[in-house]
C-alpha cells in the first residue's frame, strides 16, 4: 500500500511533460501492486489459517491427552477398587471355606460318636453305641488307675444308664472287683453273685466264682469258699479260673 501511495505522489509531483509513466502505466502499476498485496494478504490469511488449524490441533491433542489422563486415572481408581473387592471376597471365601471345614469336621465327629462301634465282649462281636462305649471305658480307666470308689460309681451308673448293654455282665464283675479292692467283701460277693446267677454263660462267670471264693476266705468262711470253688471246678473245668481254684482248695479245708 505504501508503494502505491509513493508512485501516485511521484506521478502527480512531476510536470506533465516529465512524467515517467503514462496514466495507463500508472494504473497498470497500481493494479499489479494491488494484485501483489492481495496475494500477500491471501498468503498471510493462509498462514494465519494454517496456524489456527495447527493451534486447534494442538489444543485438541492437549484436550485428548488430558481426557486420556483423566480416563487413565479413573481406570486406575476403578482397578484399585475392584482389587479391594476381590481381596475382600477372597478373604470371605477363605473364611467360609474354613468355617465349612470346621462345621463338617464337627458334624463328622458328632456322627462318629453316634455311630455304633463293633467290639468284642465275652468273645462275641457286638455293636455298641459310642456313648455306651465311652461310659464303660471311663469307668474302666478309673479302676485301672486304682480309683476304686470312682470305678464303682462309674460302673453302677453305666448299668443304670445302659441296662441292655452287652457290657452289663462285665460291669457287674468290675463292681465286685472294686468292692473287693476296697475290702468290702460282702458287697463283692453280692455283685459277683449277680453275674454268676444271671449270666452263667459269660466268660467272666468263672472269674466271678473265684472272686467270690476269695472274698469268702477273707471273711474266714472256708466252708462257703470250698463250695464255691467246687462249683467253679465242676461248671468250668477248662477255665483258667478253675486251675487257680484247684490250687486254692487246700486253703478252704
């Protein structure tokens, strides 16, 4: 624009006869300048447009990066939350599994206590309840520990609680033995007599007769002891108790 103005000033400043350019040349020069200016303006506009586009792209990229960063952070937080939930659920599952194992173990133990056990009583295999076996073994443990009073009470309670048990004849034998150990000889004889009278086919019957004879000897009743040993030898001649009875016979005379 400044070039155009300069040309115009120069053109009007010179005399008419000294003008370097004709009017047509001046107009042509002006048009060319205008064209150049227009080209430069378009070039500037194009550069401005390009810069604006680049700036928009940069701003868009920055916004996208920021959005991506926000999304990434959100995802990290969500992953952390899910990991916490997974850990909590894992612990809960582990706790439930342990609780179930403990429950099943307890249930299995209870069922085993209720299940009958097969034991040998007087040479026979007999099914007895767990509670029955436990009560019998508890009383027997007391006898073996020389707690004869405790054993006496234990076997008496056992008979009262399990009157139909296959252990009843044996329990009577241990009751008599407990009385004998406590030097309660009359009570010992009475207990063993129940076994002999009610359960004559029991393998404990010969031992019960021998125990009766020993109690009678302790009471200085040799006559009764002699009769008892005679019955033992007659009724159970092949028993170990009969062999001992034969050795004890001289003491009853």
